C-alpha cells in the first residue's frame, strides 16, 4: 500500500466552450464557423490525503468540486498535472483502479431501477469479480449495519430516497474498497437518515480504515465526520487545514449570554472584565452578552463575573458555527478575505515543506 491514498499536484482541467453569437445571423454563422474558448474548471490545485483520513471538500456551485471528483475517479482526464489514487493513475489504470475505490453520487444511481436491490448487488459482484463467499460475508455485514433486510427484494424504483441512499452505500462498498468518494451523499435526506449515514461512515472509517473524500453543501456532514477540510473557490484551493483551525481563525469569537435576577449596568460589567479585551452588549437591564476573542480564556472571563456579587440566573455559551464562517468567506466576495486565507494556506504549506526538508 502506498503512503498516500490521494496525491494531487498542480492538477488542472480545462474545457472547450463554444462562443455563441447573438441573433439569427449569429446562429447561422455558428453552424459553419464555430468559435471556442478555453475555460478552466480546476486551476493547478495540489493536496495529499493519507490513508484512513476523512476529508471534506467544499465549495460553491461551479467551484470545481465535481470536476475534481471525476478526475480522481478516472471519469475525466486532467489537462495537466499529476494525479495518483492508491498509486494508480485513475484514467490510465481503470481496470485495476476501480477495484480500489467506491463512489456515491447523491443525484445519480448505480443501481438498476426496475429490478430488486439484491439483483443489483449480484450484478455489481460480477462487475467487480468478488468471490461469492467474500460477497456474502460483506453483504451480510453491510445489510445488518444499515438495516436493509426488508428492502433487498424490492425494486429500486419503489424505494424512498433515504432507503435508496443506504442501498447506494452498500453497493459502493461490496468490493471492500479502501477509498470512498462521496458526492452529496445526504442531499434531500431527513435528519434521521442523515444521522444514520454519518454514524455508518464513521464506523467504516474506524473499523476498516476506509479513506473518505466527502463533497457536500451540508456543513453539518463536515462537522460530524471531518477533521480536515479543503475549500475550493473558482477552481482554486483557498483553504486546506483542520476544521477547528478554520473556526479559530475565522470565527468572530464566542458569546456568553447572561441572565441576571436583578438589573445590572453595562458599566459594572465592563469593570468586572476590565483588561480582558471582551465586549459587552445589553439586551435588557437583566440580560447581557459578552463577546470573547479566541485569545481570551472562557474560564477567566466567567470567573470574573460569577465570582462577583451579581445575581446570575442563567448562563449560555454560543460559538460561531461552521456554516456561518464558510458563508461569510464565500459571500463576502472579499479579495482581502480570500487572499488572507490563501496566504495562510501557503504559509502552512511552507512550514510543512521545511519540516520535510529537515527529515533525515
């Protein structure tokens, strides 16, 4: 087994797009003399994913996520750059490579619509040339974990979306792949089914060491599953690092809400936390909010207020969630914000290269 599950360096994908002229005359000219332009969907990206990691790959629509997944799975051929998955070049080593990966596209099915689920599984067993004994053992394990027993003889077209997605996961794992690519696996699912799928994926990663690359617009999937996230914008990586680091770097901080038993002034609250660098807001004369930068220790700030003679009835700590942070980065459209993120990414990469260069 290679050291890296996925190794991507300077990967680029360009598409030839027709320039459509306007008007009837333009449409007629397009029939005989078409003009094209090159559009880059993925622009010289690089990242590495070790075996056993669950990594989130996120971005707005059109950012290049699905194009990347299609190159990683061998569906598309890169325009330039280097790409290896489990040591294979996906578009060149197709027959050997596909046995190493499982793929789930949330809006596309790999199951046959009009036949029973178990028949689709049997067909996939033959496609991947899985021995019957191994297939039965693997199928029994997956069916039990995802509770699919009563669905096996049902035609796929009669399954609910949640039932079908559970069957799609089984189909992608029947040949025991070491890497799983998930493209919007929980799209359109209710919270109960989402939770079941998340728990199943964590279990597969924990027990079998399955490497998972997850693309999704549901950042609760990312928070529940991933310790690392790669953010893509306009075909370029603007962040690659830990999820907690992203929260620390870009969140506005934490807010502690206090409810007091009697009226209290903002001046008194400011005096209690003088020198800590916190900010107070008053919702009413008995309700106040304290904003803390990440550099401020929550325990220190709480001790100042709780240790006073103030009559505190309730305390609630609120953190800026990942949805808000990512939405702010993308919606701001701020070159400064994105440049700062990219600069932080480059600095992180530089530190990594320096460490590697000093290894014996």
